[in-house]
């Protein structure tokens, strides 16, 4: 196993090992310690305490002591889960990785101790959900998201082999009693289903991983042949141009939709959900403003593009926010960021002494904006600037008393009747049109 590990980590030096204290991660930790004797590597451990078990604090102590014994730096983080919510396994995993990413240092590579049995379980869980080739591909040995690299060095080794190696090297590890609780899907497969399948077909676990690999290869092949279409449809702002999508075959359309949704790092909708995107959004009337909600996000269409968004925040249509202390930043509602004086901001006429600076989110009347020859109502200005409907009431509009100055960072009102003697520079930080 040492030689295989060395090949896998070739030319890589800095690692963050996810150390639960269980059998798998304990073996991986000690393999790294052995590798360190012959190869110049640097690694730290991270332990996530989910507080789900009465013994969880003892497990944290165990991991801390083991790392101290071998002079391995360790980070221990506590994560609190709401036990009343469903799908605890998925939520624990999500929160665990958030903490791992948060504590990852530059140049470090994440190492987890997933093994061959874990891969089989993941494959069966994907099968239970009715997943396609992408889901059935299960876990990859090497994974890269943005600049984060995640390697699973033990993915081709079965659990029995790891246990034999641990006993031979007299290692100490934690036995989690919750692993016997078959109310959890993964434990149910591990304790009840897979042993029966393995007894009937001894090579079942290996064959599952082979099927996962075939699915992964097919997914890569499909992506290769649809690359040109994807380049033409997926825009740089992660929107999807649907101009010609309705003319594609359903199978190709599904691949494009899946690829586009995966760019946003959200859970993939079901097969029915993908079909609904086509029937209710892509194929709806041009005049419509359709949307579909999927758990924590929604998909909307504006003109010839699809947008994947977080649920729209409450309307700010009737809000007025006065900015009395203009030397300090003004916080905006709905997590829209803040307005501040900034030399890198937009050059605007400054207010007169008696004018009250205020932010609103609607304006009535017709206005002439810089670069245009004719006055237009605000609705027409938004259309001209291609601003989607759901963003408009969350864009801060700058007023001096009741005089409309402009939409920060988007347009400025042109007023020929007012002479300007002084200017200032304003920025809207983290504004919604850049999200």
C-alpha cells in the first residue's frame, strides 16, 4: 500500500488528512507517517466533531492524543446539527466539507480515507435515487473543484485489507457504535444488504466499482461530444442561452442542463425536474416569466437565458433608507452589501447642504439617462439594460431629497437644468447584478 500511495501522491507535498479516528482514516494517517520517512511531505489532520454521539468528545480527545504522539498538527472543529431535520447523513457531510474547505491552507490537498466498500455503498445509494451515469460514477480517486484538489488514496482497497494491515501494525482506532444503526441508509446497506449480495456473488463489491468506473467513462465521453454545444450555450456569467435548445434531442438537452446546473454546485434535480425545466420554462411563451423552485434554489428565464438563483428576497419596493452619516458606509437590507464613498467608485454630483441623501428601490416618472437621447420610464430603462425582472427591486437607487440621481454602478440620470459644482465618488459593494 505504501508504494501505491507514493505513486498517487507523486510530486505532491502538502496535505490535509480528514481524520475521524476510525479504521480507514487511522490506516491512512499511519501510511502517511511511513511515507514521510522516505519522501519529503508535510501534512496536518483535521477532525470534525458532529456532536451526534455521546462519545464524540472522547473521539476528539483520541484523535488529539494520537496526533500529538506522532507530532502531527491537528485542527479540531465542532459542528452542531439540528437532529429534528431529515437526511442527517447528507447534512453532516455537507457541514463537514464546509469546515474542511474553510481550514484548508494554500497548496494543501485534501485526503480522505474512502475505500472500496464505501464506493460500493455510494453506487447502491445512487441506484436507489434513480441516478444517471454521473450519479452512478460515484466517487473519483482524484477530484478538483476550482482550486481545491481532493484525493481518495484508498478507494481501490477493500475494508478487510485495511483491517488486516491495521492489526498487523498494532494500530488503535475508534469503533463508532452508531455504525450499527440501520436507520441510516448507508449502515442499512453495509449491515443488511451487501453481506447477502457478497455471499451470493463474492465479487459483487468489485463489480459495483467497475460499473461505477464505466459510468464515469461514459459521462466523460458524453461531455467530450457535447463540448461544442455547451460552449455555445453556457455563458460566462453562468447563465444558459436557450435560443436553440428546444430543437435538440431530449437526451442531449438533459446533458446540457445537468452540466449547467453542476456549475453552480447545487444538488441535481430529479429526472422529472429536468423535464419540467424544458416544458415549463424553455418551452413556455416568450412573454412569460416562468420559474421553478428546487429546495434551496430556483430557475428563472429572462428573455433567452436561464438563471439559477437563490430564492428571491422580500421586495424592497416601498423602502426608503436615509444616509445621514455619509462618511461611513451605509448597510443595505436583504444582504445587498453597502454603499460607501470610494475613489474607485462612480463619479456623481454631490448633494447640496440641505439635501437628504437617501436610497430607494423604485422611482416613478420618465428619466433621461447618460448615453440616451430620450426619456424613458424606469421599467423601459431596465429592459434596455437587460436587467432581469427579479433583480430590479433589489437595486439601490440614489436620491437627494426627491431628486433621482441614478442606480449605483448601473446608470446615471442626466439633468440639463442643474449646474454641478462638486462631485463625489460612490460604490455599491457586492451588488446583486454581479451575483
